[in-house]
């Protein structure tokens, strides 16, 4: 299968890798990343002052030699200076991510995959409250918020720390985040702290007015879940009649709102795998910028409901379809399956678009190199989750492994001192094929799936085509508690 992808992974290298492996360079980038959020780091000041007439003259003069070098590089490699300003030099979320990365390089060196001093992305299950009753809900959401959810002061304290510590990306999820107490106050504080915010919602309460307010609050991307192109099938899965139409109306309202991109997400199981092509086309027709595939993982309410996971063969075919649709350029494609990066290696052209885990996708061989460092499963390595009560977990799909609580401990301390941060970046220690796979640098298997199906967070991902031997003697995937009962 896909030997072309194997060769690329083994031999492809970028000159920047050799540069960043040098301890002296790691110390330099660490120096550039020093400073604080209020006064900006040296690196941010350098970037913001480039070609910026609104920047104080003192700043432009201070960094003039560096700006000359940047001009020289842009001319030498025929780069688009204006695009670089928009996408990099003057783009706050990217600069914050780079500051985080530079600090990580100084602390840990260049590692495969990269280990980060603070998460690049946090998913915050903002509330337990939800107006739907979805069969697969990992959060076991209910109609009312729980009494132990974070207070407004505690929520703002969390946002302030993420701002200080250069956590660049925050996704608000749920439950239904728009039903959460203090939702709009938290959005305002995120904007003050320069945190790039996205919202994952069922979309049933979004009107044109709500969409406009989200844009005004600084939200850049909103993701709405649709489980079928057939309304009554979606409604059955979500537990509320009329939910499909209300969610579709929400997508339309967002698509018509300037400043916001809208994505359509689907949790794919045997319930709807046959509809994937139609769902992607529906997303295109509705004006979505992205289609997102979510792995079904048997946690929360999904354990008790009769939801049948994809077989390894079905998942492999799904990933092949998604990787080819990504190449079309018609719509962005993302997947929570870490194997999606491997599928892009195997089934598409080396110069084509490549998935890079939580960072989306990019084109060309350089993106394939980047995938070695930030791609694959990011649980407790470049990503974590916050629960409504302040518990921090490696992933939203691993709610039972609590690393600490933000009511009593800082995110920084929880992140850097938990056992999973020390171990989950060491993919060679994983079990089954995940520990020895030639693609482990860009994949690593889904730790949530491994944990849910085996009870061991370091086990192989049993849904991967390369771990078929884990299913010997079984007709289908079984969650850990069911496997234990049959052993």
C-alpha cells in the first residue's frame, strides 16, 4: 500500500530542519520569544514592524537590519510580500503559535513529533447544557448546566492565563456552548487577549443576528454538525424533531455573514458512512469552507447506544475518499482520524494538499515535512481539553483521565507536570503496530480510540488498517468494558 508515501516520509527533509537542530539556533529563537503578552515579544515586534507604516519609527529603525534581510529573502525566492504580511508577519494567531513553538524549541529541542511547552490548541467543553439529546454524545450533555461549572471569574482567569502563556487557538464546544453561562463575556476576554476563537455548535439556535454578533465578538470559524443528508435520519440521531432544518438554517446564516467561515462536521459510523460523498456535496452547496470528519469513539452516551463503528477497511476507504476530495480544492477537508495524514501520503501527489493534524492542511513537500512535527494525534502533546467544571483532560474523548483542575492549579502546571505529557510524544513506546509503524511521526494512532477499545492509552488504534491483527477472533470493534466481559 502506497510505497511512494513511505519513501517520501523516510527521505524528505527541509533545510530548516537542519538549522533548527543546532543548539545555538534554538537559543536564538528562544531569545526572540522572550517577553510577555502585554508588551509583545521581540519576535512579535520584529514581525509587526515589517512594512507597517503605523508602527512607531523607533521600532522600524531598531529592526531595520532584520527587515533588510527579510526583503532580500523575499526577492531571492520570488515570494509574495503582501501575502506574507497578511498570512504571517501581521497575523496575530500565527505569530502567537510561533512564539509558543520557539519557546518549545528552546526547552525541548526539535523532536519528532514536536513537544510543546504549552498547548497550541485547547478545546473547552464550555457547558454541560444542550438542547439536543445526541446518541453519540461523548459529554453526556443534559438540558441544564451543572452546579459545579466554572464561575465567570474562574473562566476569565483561564482565558487570561492562555493569553499570557501564548496558547494561540481556543475552540469552544459543549454541550451547546451558546447555552453556556458567560459565553459572550468569555468571547470578549478572548478578543482582548488575542486568542483565535472557533465555536463548535449544533447550530439550532443560530440566526442572522446571532451570526453577526459572533463575528463582532471576533469568532473566525463556526462548525455545525450534520449527521445525514436525510432530515429525519439526522433528527433521529440527534433526538429532536426538526433539528436538521434548524441546523441547516444556522449554516446558511453563518455563510451569509462577512468575516466568518463556516464548516460542516459529521461523526461517521456505519449509520451514515454511505452518505459521505453526499454530505460533502451538501457542505459545498451550503457555502461551507470545510467538511470535518469526526471519528466515532465509544465514550459518554455513545457507550450505551447501539452505534456501530467502521471496520478498518471501511475507515481506510473513507480516508481515501477524503484525501482525494481535499485535492479537488473545492472545499477544505479535516479529520480527527490521525491516519488522514498517512492517507494523504499514500493516495495523493507529493505536491498536493497534505493534512497536518490540528493545523488543517497545506500544499507541497514542505507541508509533508511539517507534518512530522505537528501532525498526528495531539493529545497531551500539542492539544488538551477543558471540561465544564475545570477538569483538564488529554482530549475531549478521554474525559475520565483527569490531569488536574483549573480551580486549584494553573494550566501551565497541569500541562507540564502530567504523566501523559511525558509519554504520549514518545510514539516508539506505543503498543501494537502504532509503536513501530513507519508512519508514526505523522499519525501515532488515535489515543482516545486506543483507550476506549482496550483500556490502555498507549495501545494500538484498533480502527487502523495496519492494526487488523488486534481484532483477531472478533467480528467487530468492541469497547474496553465489552471486551473485558467477553475475555
